[in-house]
C-alpha cells in the first residue's frame, strides 16, 4: 500500500474520472456510514463504481455503496462519494486522502463531509446532527497524516495552517439553514480514531477530557488534505450512538446503520439548503 502517491498517479485517476463525467462540479459531498441515501436525489447522474477507477480503493464496509455519483442537486453540479475508505481497512493515509486530491485536480473548491459518530458529549442523543467546528487530529499527531512524505506544492505548502479547518462562512450558512428547516443541531469537536474496534469506557473518558464531543473513524484525514489544497470545508456528524462511558451498553455497527435512517432526512434538509444558499 503506497505511503505516498505522486502527482502523476493522482492525475491518472483524474483523467479516468474526467472521461466519464458530463458535469463540472465545484462542490463535493462525502457520505458516511448509513448516509449514502442522500445520493439518490442527484439528477442526471454519471455513476462510476470505485472498482472501475484506477488506484482507487474500494471500500469493504457494509453501509458504503462504493461509487462516485456526479450530477446536479438543488441545481448545483456536485460530485458525491457514496461511501469512503478508512485507515482500518488496511490502506495508507495517502490512499485515504487520494479522493480529495482527485477532487482538487478536478477543480472542486468546496467539500461537504459527513460521518456517523458516537456521542461523547453527554448532552447529545442518537439522531442529532453535530456541525463540526473543529477536530482533534489524534492520529495525525501520532504520525498518521495524509501529508506525510514529499510535499506536492501544486496542492499547498509543506506546513499548512489548520486554524480554521471548518469554514466559518459555511458554518454560518449551515446554522441558518438548520434553523430555517427546524432541524435541531449541536456544534462541537470531532475526533478521529483509527478503529475498527470501538472505544473502551476508559478510552472515552480520555477523549472527553481532551475536549472531543463526538468520535468516529474518518473525516479528519480528508479534511487535512482538503485544507492543504485550499478547499473550504463544511463537516457534519450524524450522531448514531451514545458513547459507552459507563460500560453498561454495547456499541454495534448495526446500531450505527439504523441511526442513519433517522439522520438522512435531517442531513438532506441541511445539505440541500446549504447547496441552495451557495452561489
Ligand atoms: N465510535 C467510533 N466510531 C463510531 C462510533 C463510535 O461510537 N459510532 C459511529 N462511528
């Protein structure tokens, strides 16, 4: 599994995708576990299964369809990743970041990224949305960063800023839309762990102490690559389960997928509204 993906290889992927699409999207949307249903509303879609894209990792996780859907939503050309890959599947961080690199070379400027997450904040309940206002890049702090390796200056600088990883203007739009659509929401800090095992109660107490509100196994590597390449990012977690801080309940992937059914209509309302509000 390559630890570093050179620009020439990224551009091979870009060419393969470009040949199969009829749209010029400026916005991309990544759909997390159990949230793929959002892609069904895309109009005039060009659909590319991941296995037909060179160098692209095909997600093995249940609840991830594994295809690109490129078309129009709310009148805006959009590239949707219906399913994503995760570090725990056995790929490198560079491979986790590859789709973002491809988006950047395709000219995409805005990334809307979603995930299913466990609530660490005791006030949160399954079925709620959390607008991500910051993240803790615990894996990246420990060396698992998609930018590891030679810097590719065509994307951005060696030492990119992460002080505003989640775009303040997009957050403002998302808050306004959620209010208009009467979709309740939280706002908080997302932390990405490698997984695939869920957290122990002691893990969760640690995550709470360091300031995380919700925990998952994705998003942060993608956001780091996105910000490196200058994309503006809106991140939304769908709270799928309460973290098991006391050790008295059990967390399952089935529960995460089940919560998706509650989350999809709420996410759809917010994302469609944000798309309408974008120029
Ligand atoms: N922990 C980690 N990842 C998750 C969880 C969780 O509780 N729920 C959904 N993704």
